[in-house]
C-alpha cells in the first residue's frame, strides 16, 4: 500500500513528468544559486553594517530589517525566474 506522499508523487509524475537536465544545465543552475547567494550575502553584510551604525534607533533598525527582507525576497524571485528559464529550455 502506498503512502499519501507516494500517491501524490505518482500523480505529479503523471501530470508533469520530470525532465532530465544536461550537465551544462545543472552547472548553470548551480551558477545561478551561487550568484544569488553571493548577492544575498552582500546585502546582509551591508545592512548589518547599517544596523550597527543605527544602534539605539529602533525605527531605523526596523526599516533596515524590512529592507533586507524585501531585497532577499526579490533576489529569491530572480533566482527562481532564472532557474525556471533554464529548466524550460530543457523541455524544448
């Protein structure tokens, strides 16, 4: 008897079969991950520096943290867009 997870995966495979990626595509996906992780790290370092300068100003610190969250979300969205483009090229 299959578990709910196995049934869901089976249905998913039927509706949307997985695609084999080439070595180059896997490399490109890894490069996208590395690029975005580096940009996220840059943003964290920058914002952490700004937070250190704003010690005692809780409103400014809150704004900076909100800015960091927005930047990370934007970068994550860019990552997924780039990766989906690479994956979709595999389907052609």
